[in-house]
């Protein structure tokens, strides 16, 4: 994991390791953290990209939560362009408020290829079909979905 304040990263890693029973390691820089991660969750108020497409390894999943208003951006548009599956709680809203606003505007993602999370949840759309696919969930503000996703991740980590 990575945080802009190293002392907070260490404190958080220790807390999560104790709480979840899963070792949480702190990386010295964001590129290293992203390059080692299977799962990336961004929750910042950034207005410039923090994660680059070429940092990701095959099989990475990114849940982008922080970009929830016009002008906010945590992921380089190329991240969404590189992704095999891009999902959003509400694709049309994400195209205005989420990471999709930058990816669609730059032409690297066609909004028609974005999958609604609800369609994935009920099996009306196909999710990841191989372990090496890169996936992105652009979450723009359905808090109940965010909480359910976090709960599912914790449950899976606990085994």
C-alpha cells in the first residue's frame, strides 16, 4: 500500500494487518505499490492522474472511488484505455463525474463499451474471463455499492 504521508501508511498497514490477519506492506513510492498490486483502490480528491497505465501488471483490478465530480482524476486516461473491462455504477454519470470523463474526452474509451455494475451483478454482462485481464470499476457515488464491495473484498481476504 502507499499513502502520501509515510507515517500514516505504516500506521494503517499495521492496523489492517492486525484487523484482517493479512500482511499489508508499505511501498516507498506509488509506482512500486501499483506495480505490485493485484487490487488498487483510489480514494483521493486528486485533480491530476496518480496512476499510469504502464505501471499495471496483468490481472490488476482498480476500484476508482475519488473521482466523483467534474475535474477530478486519479487515473491516467490510458489506464481505462488499457483495461479489458471498464465498469461503472452508472456509466453515463461516470462519463461526467468519474474517471470516464477523461477517458471518453481523450477518445481512449467509448462509453458504449463501459459495463454497468448492476449488469455484472445480475449476470447480464460478462466480467473477467481470464486471470490476466485488467479491470477498472469507476465508482461515482452509490455509497451502498461502495460498502458492499469493501465488504466482499474483506470477506475474500479472510478466505
